[in-house]
């Protein structure tokens, strides 16, 4: 697990006043990454600044992003750092998708029980 990269991302988000930062250990749930970090920005401009902060700090640590999506509208941006996936969203988007709840479920919890 890449705990150092996770901590770097959290510091980069905190440096630009990211809000409601949540780190999820998804290593047992998925092979795509070890950690998922979700944070909120209070405006489109703030979301973009948060993403740019994470990208800048990651590059300084030689952890170049594999992909960045959503910067045009900056309502929901995603940064793929291989072992760490970062979602930065406006609060209304974050509330709607509720990724923290989705990724904290155990397999089978969301299945509807049929009598």
C-alpha cells in the first residue's frame, strides 16, 4: 500500500483548504487502487485549484498522474495516481453520488433481498 502517496494527497488538499476530506482503504474491495480519497471544493474554481495542487505535489514526488478527468466543468474531477484515486467534487455532486457510502459497503450489501 502506498501510504506515503495517500498522505501527500491529503496534505495537498489541506494546503488549498479542501473540505470534508475522506480517505477510504479500498485495497480489500478492488484491484484498481489501495486508497480512494474524496474531498469537496466550494466552487468550480476551488475544485480546479485542489486538483492542480494534488497534481503539482504528486509530480514533485515523481508520482505522475495516469489520468485526470473533469477539469473543464470542475464539478467533479478525478485524478488517477495508480495506487490512489482522488475525487474532488462540489458538495451537491458529492451528496448525489455518495461515493463514501458506495465504497464502504461490503460485497452483497446493496443487493435487494427477494423473498
